C-alpha cells in the first residue's frame, strides 16, 4: 500500500475511480462495485472506499468536507446520505483485513489486552509504576505506557520506562516507533524497555547501549534496588560471620 499510495491518490486516478463507480453502480446497484474495483487494481478496499466517499462529499453542498465527518461516516456507514454508497463502503470495510475502522478496533482491543497483561506483571513483581493516565494528569503530553517509580535493571541495563507493543517489530514499524515515540521517551525519562509481544527482528535490538532495549516477553531476570540491597546485606552478613569464625580460630 505504501509503494502504490501516490499512484492511487493522484487526482486523475481518483477521478477515474469515481466516474467508474458512478457508471457501474448505475448499471447494477446491488453489485459490490467498490470491492471488485479495489481488488482489480490491487488496492485496499477500505482505502478505496475512503477515496470514493471523500470524492462524493466534495460534490455535496451541505457543508465543508472535514476529516472528522469523513471518519465518522467510515465508522458508521449509516451516516452516509447515499444508501447505495453506504452499502458499498460497508462491504469494503468488512472485507478488508489490514485497513479500516474495524481493523483499528481490533488492534486497539489487542493493544489494551497486552497493556493489562503488562500491568499485572508489574503488580506481581511489586514494582511501583505510573500509567499513561496518571502521567497525563501530571501534564505529560507524550508518555510511554508505564513509568517505573524506582528504576530496575534488565540484562545489565537500567530501565526507567516500559512500552507495550502488541505487534511484530519489523524494520519499517520499529523505525517509525523510534522516531515518533521511543527516542522522545528516552529524552524525557531516560533508558527504557519495549516489549514486542509478537516478536521482532533480532537485528533491530541494536540500541541497547544508547538506552532502548527490545524484548518479546516480560523479562524474568529483573534486578530491583530492593534485591540489590538484600544481596549486599546478605553478603555483608556472610562476611561478618566469616570474620567472627576467623577471630574465634585465632583465639
């Protein structure tokens, strides 16, 4: 879709698609005209529906064609004033498995489920944290999913925040996430951990020394400050016992 985006969104292409839609739907209103046309030109059905709907709204005089109006009609096709076009758009949306409002809802639900899972993991480990909602109340506009109130160590690296990604980390999406999210988190909160729950390309985990770690599950080897202090106390206690034993042997 990214490679052919410019070609399909060219003004002449949109006009050609729209005129073809008008002609075909006039001949057979019950046929899945938009869906067939999208499949024929190898384009996303949901994106094709969006193009045609946007072009349709340009011809109407009721008001300006604003993005919120367009999005609301795609989410609820009953709002489209033309019932035939509403049916055509609906067919495209329910038959698109990669784009559109239905796919966005599925992605949002899966993402929320994994955020809940991460919250449970943090609570089980007794790690104090602030979530995104709490951070927004404090005035932060761009935040990771969780800020650790007490930093921890993972694989020998200090971690201040954790971001949950319910997706596979490929090169394209990871580079976009780095630019739009992860580096800004790093600038504001320090080094952090990103969990790609559905795996990632191993070569992308190349910024550990700069402060961004990648994992595909909640780490089991977390080292906490409390654990370090307990270990130091235990080592000190053992050392004291050994010194006492040596003193007794000397006596």
